[in-house]
C-alpha cells in the first residue's frame, strides 16, 4: 500500500530519545521542521538543551559496560534485523527524506538501499573482531593482542544524507560494542528519529543509542566533547566546523573520525569514451542535487575533447526536470535553504564575471522553494571561486588542460582531498594518475565511488579516519596488548 505524507509524519517521534525513553526537552522548547520545496512546516519537534545532551551522555555511559559484554553474535543479529526492517520500510523512509531534505523519491529510495547496507555489512563484521597471539622473540613471553570497544561515542550527522550518514556511523558502533549519543542536523532530524524508533523496535538496549535534536548545536556539543567520559567523536560536515570540534576534542584526546569538505575534480582525458564520461558526470554531479561532499566540483577536460564533452553534458543537464521531489517525473529537487541557493548563485555570478560562459541554467528559478536549475559553465578560469570552493549545488564548471601533468597539477591544487574521478581508456594512465592524485578515493570510469564494503574518507582538509569497509569497525575499537610471562 502506498504511504502518504500524513501517515509518515504522524508516525515519526517528535521527542528526544534518551536512555530508552522518548521525552520532551528539559525546558519544553520545540522547533519546526520545514519542507525546502514549499517552506511549509512538516512537524514540530523537541529542541534539546545542554542538560538534555548531558542526560544522553549519562545514559550512554551507564549502558557501556553491559553493551560491551554483549555477545558479538547478538549485536550482529540486531543489525541484521534492522537492515531487514529498514528495507521493508523503504517507501516510508524515502518519503520522509524527500519531505525534509528535498531529494527526489527515486534518490531517496537509493539512499535507503545504500544506507541499509551498512547495517548488513557491519552485522557480518561484528563476529569477526579478532586479535592475535605471538611468541616473543626471546621465547620467554607470550604476546596477546585484543580488540575492545572504544566506549561512548558522540556522533554528529549532516542534513544531506539523513539516513546513510547515520547508518554509516551507528552500524560499526553497534558491531564493536560502543554506546552512542547522536545529534542529527536540525534541518533534517526526522529520519534519524524514525531510525532510532526502528532500532528500539529490533532490540537495541536502553541507553545504547540516544538521539538529541537541537537548534543549539555548538552549545550542546561542546560540553559533551569536553566530558572526560566520552571516548570518541565522529563528525560529517564542513571543514570549518570540523576544525573547531578537533580543537575541542584535544582536551580529552578523543578518538576522532572526521569526514569533511570536498572539491572533487572530474578529469576527462582525450582517450576517454566521451558518452560514458557524460554518463559518469551526470551521476557524479547531480547525485543528491549536487549537495554531496563527493559531488564532482571541478570538471577538467582535455582540450581536444572539451567542446564535445561540454555540449553533450549541457544537453543532458538542460533536459532535467526541476520540481518538488515527491512529484512524478521530477529529476532535481530544491536546495536545502534559501541561503544555500543564494550561495550557489553567488559562485555562478563570480565565475561569469571572471569570463566563464553559461551553456545552460545560471539563475535561480522564480516562485516558492529553493530551486536552482542544473547549470553548466565553460571557459572557467582556475582562479574563479567556483573552482576553489565547495559548490553544494547543481552547477558544473568546466575548464581545460593540455597534458596529464597539467591535469594532476590543477586537481591537486585544492586544499581538499576527498574524492577524484578519472575517465580514460589507458590502463597505464589509470595507475599513474590514481597514484598521483592527492585524494582518499578515486573513481575510475565511474561517477559513484561510495560503497559500504569500501573505506570512505579523505586526506588533507577533507579529514581523516575511514567509514565502511573492513577499516570502518577499527575506528570504534581500541587495541590492547597483554604480555604473559611463562
């Protein structure tokens, strides 16, 4: 049976989830969650306070010892059950994300498929946490290495992938035996509240997962981060905020996972299959309306194929239908806020003033909602802001290069190093360029790199730590060495 907006919103909890209980904020404050396509209020939820954050950490600390002793198989079975129930409720979670974030229903369903896989992946990793046994070189001691959960973890998730950025953190924490306090972005908190209810339903014990929604992120977060009982901080968001959090975390020398900003180059060499490169460009640029840290931000195209690539890419972008994500036939939803739309347009205006030409798009759409059309710019100078700053919108600036070394120089000139995309049919070049790119991930002849079975993360000012893959659970485990004399 198709789900309706009313039934989905009526089912979402509107309170904080602390110690296994749904409760109002300590001062009774609330805030509205709005639809970015219309500005209409979707619902009103609890606005957590510093005291609520402290209570959530209290609950996580109290539950840590018992949760760490829980059998790995039991933790894995909880994750498996959560995976199955999440897949079963795909349409419910997809509609919820479309309503609060703006992405189309098709994209939201894709996020459910992607996000749920972290629960399945880490359900299998829970029983594979190991160690090692060795004989000391002198033969007099046995060396035992064991893995144990880091402990209470504070998780700050972003608005652009309200489900997947949560499951990518919660999955390995549950598998490793860590308790959690989660603070979702205030723009899109409903998906996390619904996910907390689902996890409660499949048997996550009281206090293991706590969710505090708030419009006072900085005030609520700092006391938690500075509390000596917290052992880990994981954050997905902007580099500027990440730097502040890292500084605060230094007081307790917390374990950190920081997934920060990006400025992904999309490199097209003259030997590439241009049609395949355009297909990849559409995926890399327009996934999530371009509001993704992995979105292609700069298109670097070799001079001899630049005209063909730009023409074909612009035609594909111009054909996309912009509108409310719940409507049939819509390809591109609204940006998250009016401020976000204004920021995107400011980058376009700066590029045009610097000499760029607009092939399609280039101006905000009139009427209600935060809509911006898919935009392609060519002849964009390297010095334009749009080439240096994260766009977070459906704008594709194209510049050209002459040689392979030129492409690497331009690509690596950014302070960011999250992901890069390369299109070429030269296998030797694949190796050379992949090794030469200063990025944590490289997609070769594909426009999407994210995969629950692969380590996600960047270098330079895109952060550190990895989420997903075999490496993902290690972020939530400490290594202990035990020396046993004979």
